C-alpha cells in the first residue's frame, strides 16, 4: 500500500509523535507477550485443553504470527521516528523505510482478515449439521479451500509488496534527479507520470480489495451468526443440545460478532485516512501515525478476542492465572 508523505504548508490533521508512541508502545508490548503465550499454548497444550488439529492450528498460527508481525512493525515504527530520524540524514531513506513498514502492516492485516474469515467458516462446518449438497461438498473440501485461500493471499501480499518497492524506487529516483537537476524535458515528465500512475493504481487496487474483503466478511459472518443462532434455539427447544455444545456455539457467535465489528470499524477508518491523504488538499496524517495506530488497534482487538474465545488460549490464561495466585499465596 503506497502511503503518500507530503510535506507542505497545508493544515495538518493527524497525531503527534508522543501521543503515537505513548499509545502504541504499551499496546504492542502487551500484544506481543500475549501472542508469545499463545504460541506456548499451541506448542505445549494445557492439561484438559482442546487439541488443535489441521486446519485450525494453521489458521490460529497464521493469526498469531500476523498479530506479532504487526506489533513488531509498530514498535519499529516508533523506533524509526524517534531514533533513526536523528541518526540518518538522508530523508529519502527515511520515507522509503516508513512507507514499506506501513505496507507490511497493511498487507498483514489483510492476511488476518482472510484467516479470521476462514476460521469462522471452519467452525460453521464443524458445529452445524449440513444437509445441503453444496454445504456438504464445502465441508469435505474445507481444508483444501482454506490452504488455497491462504496461498492466494500470500501471492497478493507478495504482489503488493513488489509494487510498493517498485513505486519507492521510481519515486526516489525521480526525487533525487529532480533535486540534482539531472532530468529535463520529456525524461522528467515521463518519470513523474510513471511515479504517479504506479502510486495511484496501487492505492485504488488496495482500496478495492479492502472493500471486497469488508463486504465478504460482513455477508458471510452475518449469515453464519444468524444460522448458528437459529440452530442453537432449535436444539434448545428440542432438548438435544449439551451444555458444552451450547457454550461452544455462544462463544463462536461472540467471537465472530466482535471480529466483524473490529473489521468494520478499522477498515472504514483505513479507507477514510488513505482517501483523505491521497485526495485532500490538507496535510492528512503525513507521518502515518493514524494509519499505524488503527492497524495496531485492530490487531490488539483480534489478539484479545482470540484469548477469550479460543479454548486452548482461554484455558492457558486461566491456568497461568491460577498458578500466579498460588505463587502469591505461598509468598504470604
């Protein structure tokens, strides 16, 4: 995702560096610790906890890895703003590094969206008894569909990063040539046009992908929640539902609802910020602080949602809390 850094005399709308750091540093630190704990829970399952099997362990592993990546990038972004800015005098390098960090965070967030969507579909197939031939085929091929979706997402991730790197190379070449006065006439104009075309095409392509993911996530998740809610009411009336299955359905509904709300709010925020920065005459978030914070908040919310709604992680947190209480009692 190409992010436009424009240094002008227009009115600035954004976030101060100190506010950005004071919000993102504790947020990222807590999220990284939680995700490391989730890795521990996956590698060393707690006694009595649910054993993760494919493809659920792959999806949860993808979510944990993506959340960790986003918050490591967020911490590096803070380090970049407060440390590298004072050590590196070449402002072209600073802008390129800043843009690429934001690109990594944005495409990683899209990977989280893909993993969450297919995790919801996996739970739907596991909980609800399917009779329709299309749903039966979907359930039988769910593993292949999930892996195919993750591979396609990785291809999109790679393609987007290649486009962003190409954009930065063209822009840096153009800026340096313009500053030194080496390019004139048609050469300068062609470089400028290529630079603008690559950036604009990538912005619209990513925004369209965001809108598509938003529509698909909302439609599929709402349908899943409604189906699960009706299914739970039907089995409750028949008296054939076990308390364990009932809790599982309720936690699934809660997890899907929270994730949809996070996705809706953060996607809308990102689309507004990017469009405003690209097309507004005002200097919107030129440092990328608002965009980085929105992505970090989305990832933090996803991490908390996983800890509450995923049985292995929830059981691990409960066991860790009980051991901490026992340790504190033993000290007294």
